[in-house]
C-alpha cells in the first residue's frame, strides 16, 4: 500500500535588497497510517537576481500552524555557484515534524558572493544578537535588542570577548573531586 502524503503551503518571505529570489517551492509530509507526519520533503527553486556570482545561500525554513505559530525552524545552506540570472535547486528531508504544521515559510538569511563578500538579512543580524529575535509564547517576537556597533557579516555570530579566569583559580563548584594535580599523570593517581 503506498504511503500517505500531505502537501504544505509554501511561502517565500522576501526582503528588500536580497540578491536571491525563491521562484518555486513545494513541501510534502510523509504520513504514517494515523496521519501523523513521519518526515517532510522540501523542494526549492531559486534565482540569483543580482549582478554578481553567488557561491552559497543560507535558507531559513519554518513550519507554521494555522495561527502562524512557529512549529519548527532550522537553517539549510546550499553551496552552488550561480552566475547572475542563473537558477538553482535544492531539496531537503526533515524529520520530527510537528503534526500541527500546515505551511512552510522560506527566507534567505545570508548570501555569499564568489568574491567572498556577503549579503546578510536583517533577520540574520537579529539572530546574531542573543536577546533579539527570540520567540516566546508560540512565536511572538520578543523586543529587539539594540544593534551592535560593528557586525562582521560572518555566518558565525559575533560574540563579545570575555576575560578568562586566572590560571590558578579553580572553576566554580570544583571541590577537588577526581581531578589530578597539574604536575601528575592522571592515569597513575590512586594506583
């Protein structure tokens, strides 16, 4: 007996200045005999609408329910060289799908050009600031934190530097336990 499949609505969330546009999207849920999602298969067609060659695109994919609440969000990179005006395709299989999911929202978070420069979404900047972009109570955005003065536009968020503890200070909660003294071989202690 063939498996059951349910389609989700797919919506592209555009952002002004984004050099990539999603031209087509399809999402299908594979269902068990009780109509509970086993996994999702997602197919995206996109186009480089900029004047520069692109070497990678980072997508954000979000399942939502009928009330548009977040039911699962993840990031999915695609590393495909696209000349200006060229199109690319990507497909993903995602497990652990919330059964309340009825649609999928797709956003471009970051684009890497062939010359190693980047375009970064406003949403990516919010994600790089820990307090901003946080969701609570089913997907309602929290208050945005003030923008940092300088962003590196890296895929890895900027983290403020922290001072390391002095070398002779024990970490909090260390009561001696099983740790070997610094000048001893840890494999010969107690033998």
